[in-house]
C-alpha cells in the first residue's frame, strides 16, 4: 500500500462498526460488534478491541509471511490492494490479532463518528439522548487515544456520514454539498471545498428545526411540532403512513434552504431515503415546484455509500487532522528557522522542504 491508512469507528446504539480506509476513501476492511449496554467505558473498550482485531493479519498475510520466512508482517506494511473487495467474512480472523496492536507505524490516525452532540475541539460527547446509556459526557477522544495510541478525531455520526458522502460518495466532485439525512431524526451538514462546515455553534447545515406549515404527529427532538423533523422523520412517517407527504414537506423546506446556501448538489441519505422513489421523487417534485428558477436544476442525489458513509467520513476527517498537524509542524519549523536569520533559513523556506 502506498498511501496512508486510517482507522474509523461508527458507534451506534445497537452496533459498533470499524473499518480501515485509505486516503481516497476506499474501505479496505470492515467489521462490527454489538454495542455493549454497560456504559461508555464498555463501549469504547469494545471499540478498541474491534480495531485491534481488524488490524490483525489475515490468513493471506500469514501465508505470505511464512512464504518469506519471517514473522510480524502487518496488513499495512504490504500492498493492501489485494484486500479490496473482500467481504467481511474473508477478513474476519478470530484470535488472529492477538498481541499485534494497531500497526501504529502504518495506521496514521483514527476517526470516530459518535451519536450525540460532540465537541470537535475536545472529542467529548457534550450531550446525548439515551440511545447509549451513560454516553453523555464520555471522553471519546481521550479514552480511545489511550487505548489505541493513535491520534483521534471525533465528530457527530451524522456529520461523519455527510462528510463521507460529500468527499467519496454521491457528492464527490461537487464543491459545495448539502447532506440531508432522514432516519429516526432529520439531520444535515454542509461540506464546502472538502471541508466540513461546523459553524459558530456546531450546527451549520442542521435542518431538523426548519419551520414547516403544519404540526407533526410527533414532537421534534427539540420539543416543537412545527419543525421538519416532526413531519418528515421515520417515526413521523410511521405514524402518518404518508411517505409522499413527508417527502413533499422536505422538498419545500429544501427550496427555501437552498436559496440561502446555494449548494452545487444535495445528497439525501438515511433510513427513510432508502425507501427510494416514493420518498425521493416527492422531495424532488416539491423542491422543483417551490425553488427559485436558478436553483431548480440543483442535483438532488441519493446517498451512495450506505453504512460505509460514516466510516469513510470519519477516516477522511482523521486524514484532514493529520494534514493540519503536519502543516502546523512545518510552520513551526519555519518560524524556528526564521529567528535568528541564518543562511540555513533560506533552505528551510524553499518549497521543497515543506514536505
Ligand atoms: Zn426542532
């Protein structure tokens, strides 16, 4: 394998998924385990074990190592292209990873998509519903960094999913991508020029609380009933049974929102989007009817990565963090060379020395 590899976790209420992902967003391996119900610490320990197992050698790797007459070959030290396209069963290696650790020399970082409101600066869960017992307040970054030895980047799971689709899924190639996730709730996120927009309070792109012209059958997550989530989320549709109506209300809301954000493309994912045409066609028809003329041709695209999306997004965010870290180090090195100025500083400022 030529480029760096990143580990990724998608922590959910019923399962924890893990993957190894390359810098282009290609999933090299993936696996999952049920989520423990005994609190945040048990969840994070199970996640770290899953990563450790995932990074163990495959039977193929072990044969390869035996053929060459030496031991200790990690899956990262060799060309991983052969592993692409293997299914989960093929890379599951019970007990095969014992004592091998995470191959830290080659896995460059860990990205985590976590439920709840996450402070990206600290990697802590600020608040969470009871989807995971004891999850609110969890120090996801600190705990996983200690357990894996990797630099850890933590982001809300919907934002991880949005970023994965924007960079390597349905939104790839578009500069400004609005991701809309419709599942048990309604979520959204905005990616501009390959960067996830957090906003001043971490809610940029969040569209659950857009006002809609009717009361929903259930309350929005915030308690109001005249918000998009109260009419268009999976639980709302389960009550009304009216999928096209939910789609139409989302489409109308998008028409207004797109006049504000003017993205190059909208990607719609989440469990409700998987209903397909009855929902997505209703969204698109209502949007085109309501939107300002210049916005009507904006592509509205179904998500493409499925359950890989949060893993891909988390891994690519970990890559961004690494690039930012390296840039900071290079900048510090430049400053160190700038004072006092010496002939050596000339070499330090040449583009070739900036990695
Ligand atoms: Zn609301």
